[in-house]
């Protein structure tokens, strides 16, 4: 990728923003936030309602964003890549997307940075049929593998196969809409598909005996889902964005403490026409929970050291060719555990 000439100035500003964020004053009690006018924020999601959105809709239902002095507009999306582009070009203040896609966008010159990461291990992988003669990645040669163009997996497919010694041209990669991915695979139109494994495995196994490979187990543990922000919005609305991120993280902590049913009900209350259900969301949560469980740190906490390692892996795989300094991609000072817990009540 070609790095835009203005990036050095942008990243310098981002480093300054990160330092300023640490000094931003936050309301110490919910009542103080209620007394203020609500600060507007706009957020674009990567898809329609699914398990990763539990804390967002719960925070709306419980009134936690309002308690934090925020008026948050949340819009459903159609892929992480699209969300990153919309946030990076300033059409939304915030996004919820695959942070790997955000890293690619930042390396390409988009004004976007990651604020919080909610998964300790990437769930991206390849689900394959047990009757397709597949036991290793090499066995995917000559097989039909479907994926969703525009989704967060797209930039990583060819580099992943190449770093594992496989020529992508030896695999029949077929792009389909996200809504048709599972049905296409389940009915035998493909031998495998690329997806977030824990969310889709229980549904495909009802139709077809399946197993999976995780990218993370084969040399590419990509940053997973989390919150991203437009860098100009950080300059203009840094305090509000810090409150937002802190509340979402505390909401995750609340959900992981045994409130997944309540969160699933909140999603359906906010998105009654979504192609999911309370039962399915709870099932997805239970399958995804090991990926969210970290080392006991406050949800959303990002490690500069871990990001440095991942960025080096992405650079080695040819996914990015830009700087691997985490300060160019993430800001770690917009996630305040004490403030988030003061709103959520943890």
C-alpha cells in the first residue's frame, strides 16, 4: 500500500491527542452528567445486530449513555471495511468494527484510530466440511471456499494463505453476500467458508458436520472487534468519546458477569426486526465468551506490546507496509474503568 504524504503530521497529532485524553476531566458521578446538555455522537456498526453489539444496545436500554451525558445515534452497517472508510473520512464519529480492518485503513491514510479491543483472541477462521477430505490447510487446494467481499476478512485472505505456503490461486475463492454465506455452505455449494468461527459453528453443524481452522492458530492473530474513532472527532469531542468508550467497556464487564440474557433482550428491544433472537444471541455469547475473557483487565484495555507484535505480523504478511509503531494505530487513554463503573454500577 502507498502511504499518503500527510500521514506523518496526522500521526503526530494522534500522539498529542492520546496525551491530552489522559488529562480530560470526566464527570465523577452520574448525576453530574445528567445535569448537563447531552453531547451528540454518531456511531456506525459493522453489521446488523449480533453478539458483539450486546453492550451497545444494553447501554441504550439502561439509559447509561444518557447518564454519561451522551446522545448516541447508532446505525447498522454492512461490513467492517465500509465502516472503517466511513469513520475514517469523518462521516461518523465512531465505529464498531474489526480492528484489523482499522489498522489497514490507518496504514492507507484514513483518519481512524482504535480505542478499545474486546477480544483476547481473533475468532476469524475457516469452517470446513468434515466429508470434504480436509485435514490441513494444504487440503484446501482445489476446494471451493466462500467469503464475503467488503467484510473484514477480505484483506487478509491471500496474505494468510501465502504465509502458510499456499498459493491462493490454487483455491477457488468465491465471494457471496453475508446473508447467503451459511446457506451456501450448508447446502453443499462450497467445501468451506471464511467467517468468525464461534458465531457460525453452531448453526452450520445443524446442517453439515464441520470443523475449523483459526487464523490465530496458524500465524495470524489479528486484532478483533472493538471501537474505532475518527481522529478529528477525537480532537473535537475527546471527552464525550472517552465517556462513551468507558461506558461500553463497563457494560461488557456487566454482561460477562452473568447478565447476557438481559443484554440479549436489550438488543431485540432496540432491533426487533433483526434476523436473530434472544436465544441465538445468548448461544453466540456462550460460544464467544472464551474469546472475550482476557487476563482480568478491564474490558477494552489494549496493550501496546501486543499491538506491536500483531502489527509486525501484519507487516511480515504483506498486509500493511506502513509504520508498525502502535501509536500510529491506537490510543489507549480513552477507556476509564472508574468512570465506566460509576455509570454502570459495577
